[in-house]
C-alpha cells in the first residue's frame, strides 16, 4: 500500500512537471519561430520600401504607372538579388498586374482581398499569402497622395521552415533531458519527504503486531515521534478496553 501511494504521487508529480516542461518547450519554439519570421520579413520589408520609393519618385516626374516600362527590369533585378524571392509584382488601382517577375501573371487580376487591402491601406506594409507563401505589399501613391497601385513581394515559406527545423532537434533534446532530470528529482524528493512517514508507519506496525502477539505493550519497542505517540495511545486505549471487557466478563 505504501509503495503504491508513493508510486502514485511520483507519477502524478512527473505528469504535472512533464506537461509544464513540454508546454514551456512549445512556447519557446513558437517564440523562436515568430522571431525568425519577423527577421526574415524585415529583410523583404526593406526591399518593398525601396521599390515603393523608386516607383513613387518616378511617378512624381509626371508619368503614370503603366508608362514606367523600366520597372520590369527593376523588379527582375531585385528578384535575382535574393533566391528566396518567388515573385515581385506591381499592379494598378484596378488590380491588374502591370509588371511581374512571373511573366505569366502580367495582365492578370490580383485576388480580391489583395486589391481591397491595397486600396484601403493608409500606409505601411501589409501582408497576404499566395499559395501558402507570405506576401508583403505596399500601396503606391501619386503626387496628390491618391492610390496609384501597389507593389508586392512573395517569398518562400521554406526560408522560415528551414531555420526553425534546424533548432527543433535541440529544443526536443533539451526538453527530454529536462523531463528525465525532473523525473529523477521527483523520485528523490518524494523519497526524502516520505521516508520519515513510512518509517513511522513501519515502527507503528511493528509495535502493534508485537503488542498484540506478546500481550504486553511494555515489552514491545515503542515508536517515536508524533505519529508514534498517537499509535501508542491508541494501543493503550485498546488494551485498557480489552482488560475492562475481560474483568466485566469474569464478574458476570
């Protein structure tokens, strides 16, 4: 019984601590993944902002977005500068793609949610997804501050997955080591806490068995401590009650 109780306590504590360690490892992993995502995204934000500035400066010369034919060469050069860039596109206010590193998408419409985000943006970088890959975009404005279109960069999701996969074995290994160490410490802690209690139960059990077998509690070794005193008091009470019952039976 005592062994089962100790085992249950150890298993319960290991379950609680193990769950806490696993949750901590997962939170750290997701925190790292978010940090990597932000770092990689910041790299492409710089590219988007640069393209936005170049296009808007060109439009300030009095040319419309469709007339800036040099933009095709500009985005192709930017696309070749980073192998993680999947595509760079520039679209007008109607959502028609005017320039793209993917020639097949030229003159095709943007997704409705992209167009809605582009036309309603009040500035800054907005985000979308395309074929499960992240997309960063910036709204283009003419000299009068009116929306003239947008520039968008789609980059590979594998750039994030590759870096997070590199640290995943380390996080899993650290979590396993922590769980094993916690399990060992739990066993030791439970043993240290319960050894005195278990020793008291054993001494009490020995005292009760000896007292009942010998019929004289004075001959049996008495357990010590608060628990031992309670056991001795209970045995003495039982012995006294037994003597009174015997005396009453003899008088009858």
